[in-house]
C-alpha cells in the first residue's frame, strides 16, 4: 500500500507532485502509516520464536480462535497496535469470565 501511495501522482508529474511524502511535507496530511508491516505467515521451515516479527507472533499465538483461553500477550499487543488497543483487550480479558 505504501508503494502505491509513494508513486501516485496528485498533480503535475513534471513539477514533482507525486507521492505521499510530498503531501506530508506540504502539510496536506499530518502522517501516513502502513497498516501492517511484513508477512503474517510463519516461515517454512520453522525458525526460532526470537526471529519472528510481532505480527507473526500475534498471528501464531494469539489471533486464532483456538487460542482464546490463553494468556493475552498485552506487551506485544501494545507494541504492535498501541496502548489504547492493548487497554481494550486487557479490559475485555478482565471482564470476560473463563
């Protein structure tokens, strides 16, 4: 998605009016963030958990229906999604009886 935003013209290409970085520098937008970074699938052959990305860890050990009884990795959730989302999941986890 970021590659598309970086190459999309929004005005005259000859004047360099191309890309989200230019729009940010002209203060049309305050910031731009990709929705996700990296692949969510685990590599094949399997590798050590320390070499996985946050997205892969959350996908493998938290986001599946089969993992609903497990402890929620709130530190990983906070680091990947932000504090508000982590607080939401902490609150839901506290209010939901198991």
